[in-house]
């Protein structure tokens, strides 16, 4: 019944300094993708959310990808 969600392959510990890995877990607009879409556990999703928010605060990742 329907498609199975893809399982995000997370290699090693989630680190806020790894911008390339974190960008892969975000949409084109800069939003964090949902847990269901990524196929993550609640614990993994919380770790990713925390890492992305930290990276945004440290100016490693942009808050949005808007080019106005």
C-alpha cells in the first residue's frame, strides 16, 4: 500500500559542523524535512533538528535559501 519512505543514511554521529550532510536533510527552501519523509526515529530527528539549528546560529547554514 503506497511507497515505503526512504531511509536516510546517516554515517557516524550527527555534527553541526558537517554542513553538506545537514543540507541533504533539508528541503530546497531550507526547511528541515519531516521525520516520516526521512524515515528516522524520533531520537535521530531530534539530533538532526538540534544540529541544524546550531549550524544556523553559528552561520554555517543559512536560515533560508531565498535569493532575493
